[in-house]
C-alpha cells in the first residue's frame, strides 16, 4: 500500500530539489525523508529519485509520477 507520508516526502523533495530542504519543510530528519522515499520506491517498484553526494534529480519514472503525486496531496 502506498503511504501518504511517502508521497509527501517525494513531492517535497522533488519540488525543493533537496532531501535536506524537504526534511525542513516537513519537520523531519533527513534520514526519515530518505527512508520514506526508499519505501515509496520499493512499493512502486521503480526508482523515482537519482541521488548522488552532490546532486538529486528525478528519474524518468519520477517525472511521470510527480504530477499524480501532487494531485493526490492537493
């Protein structure tokens, strides 16, 4: 089952471009946001976010899922 907190973490991360900023916006630790993103990706069976030490970007699947995730939240 897809959890709303995972979707919220994904949308905040995608819109801010940063797990750190998403954590600040949602009032959680970075590790919590990262864990929720990983859980959402496992549930969906796709990689939504490409993470490196310096950069975060959405994958093709992430780009496709973002508008639906935003509609779910808003």
